[in-house]
């Protein structure tokens, strides 16, 4: 089919169809800024429906639909678009829907990485077409970070998306709450029940909105798509079995310190992967937003690099679906969900350990300054467990000069003075809602 005919058909179809229902997301995108807006996040986390949300906001402000075009570049009906064919899109749209030079066209391009040479084309549009506002999405971190930054320096603003937070999950279930009275309300029983469901199934939208679907089977298919479509196919990885096994090993050992050399030794009995290859493979898992690496906090970048690292996964439901009996390890599930919530805040995240081996799970930093210290422990009713968690937190508080720290638990609301320092205890389900409220 002729390219213009294909494009015209897709444009007319878009104009004729109505927006599907969508769940309001708490993301923040300044669509009025002159910059290109890029929306990035793991596959199936809701980027497309967030674009629909932005389109709905434009329509609500009186922008006519004839000034808005949404294009999904992952749509098989549009393939193969190649070379400069996408350059025909704007002119084809204007042929169908003429407008004055002052009228802005809001162009939404979903899964932009599927179009070769997109960053060069977008730079040309940005520099020469002042009446075109570009909003793009992508499912690969390095694609947007590297290509956008190199060609579009100073021209773009990034919105990071994740699967639903616990607060978004509750809103999708029509569960209302008052964060101020919740600790003393009978409603916190319902919250705990909902939280346990969220912890087990995770926050991917389709898992939430289609409860009749086998969520483990669905999440396994997400994992396979990320591994095979977003990574193996894109990077032309030959030894697919080894890569898949590495991904499963990493996702089954989140929150545990590791070095790349130790990973290499684990696989040495049946593969000759080098340390450099392992580093590259793990970076692919990070680029696809499946896993995230954090470093030990140290003022010396060299020491940070040489210390063991920790890995965390994008979603606890995904962890439970692809890891063997992982749902039995509540401690690491709690730690993972805390990490993802901290990641939403945009702060830098580290762990820290003193010379005696006392550890604090998370140190957050904004700019040059640490901002919070957080321990995660499901149950501290055992005196030895409580003492270990407190000693790790106190050691970090002394090191960083903090007077206050937090221990996140399953159920405990409390605060105590230990050696002149304040330790706050808060249930994970409440901490998630509290931090969401603070970030809105």
C-alpha cells in the first residue's frame, strides 16, 4: 500500500474513534512547555493510556481533535514505516485537516523506538516546525536517554512511568481514604487486605482491570516480551538461553549484594561469559526497565563502583510470577516495593554498610545531600531482629549526621528515642500512601 494512503487511513481512523476509558494517573507532564515531552517506562505500564489522558485534558481545554493526532508505531498495520516516510505524516494530516500557521498540532507518537532514525526526524520537526508539539513514548531507557540527550539537548522533558502505585491501585478499586485519620480508622483493616492483594499481584494495569485473567500467566508473557522482543531481538543476543537464565537469576535474587565477578563465577560451569559481557547483559535488563541497580553510598565514586551492588525489580507481581516461590520471602518483597516507591520520587537511591557489617537498606540523596535513611523489616517482634535493625540505622544516622530515621514494618505505628535519636516505625501500606500524598 502507498505510504500516503496508509497514513491517511490511519489518520481518518484516529479522528473517527473515541478515546477509550482510562484510569487517571498521578504523573506530571508539562504539555504546555515548548519542549518535546518523552514518556518512558516498562512495557505495558500504561504509557498509551496516559497519552489518552493528556489528549483528554487537551480536549477539555477546547483544543479541537483536528489539532491532535495519536500514532502507535507498534501497530502492525503501519509497518513497515522506514526511511523518511514518517516525514510525510504532518503534511498528510494537514492535507486532510487544513489549519493556519498559528494553530498547534499536538502529535503523540507511541513506542517511538520502532521508527528508525526517529531522533533525527524529531530534531528537524522541533527546529523547523514551531507549530508542532511532540509527545513521544518509549519502552527503553538507553534509547531515550542516549539518543534524545545527544541530539535533542535542552529540547525535551522526561516523564517516567511505572506500574500503578498502591494509591493508584486503591483509586482504581474505588477505595477512598483520608491519610490524616487512616492510622486510627477501622478502614485500615480494608487497606491491609487491599495491600496484600497489591503485593501479590503487583500494579500492571491489565492485572488490575481484568481480574478474571490468570495474572501469573499474563505477567509471565510480559516478562517473555521484555526479554525476547525488547532485549534479545533488539540487541541480537545469540545465546538466548544463557541470557534468559541470567535474567531469571537476577530477578530471583533481588535485594542481595552481588558483584559482576561473583555473577560470572556462578555461570562459569557452563558458559564462558566474561565480566564485561555480564555487565552489558545486566545493563540491557536495566534499559528495558525490568531491573534496577543501586550502589553502596560513598563519597568516592571509585569506591561506589567497586562495592557490591543490589538489584530490584519493576513490580512485585512480576517477581512472584517468574521467580520460584518468591512470594514466601516477604522481607525482600517489602524491600523491593519500598525501592520502587522511592524511585518514583526522583531521588538518588543507595544502600549503606559500615565496617562492622551493620547495614541500612536505603539512603536517599537529592543533589549533594542525603535526605533520608530507611530500614525495611516485616516483623521486629523478635528482640534480636529489632536490635539488628536499630543498630544498623543508628550507625547510619551517626555516619550521615541524622537525628531521625525510619523502620518500615508490616503493622507497627510507633516512635521511640534511642540514644538521643528518633526512630519512627510505620507500616508499609501506610508509608506508601503517605509518600504518594506528599509527592502529589
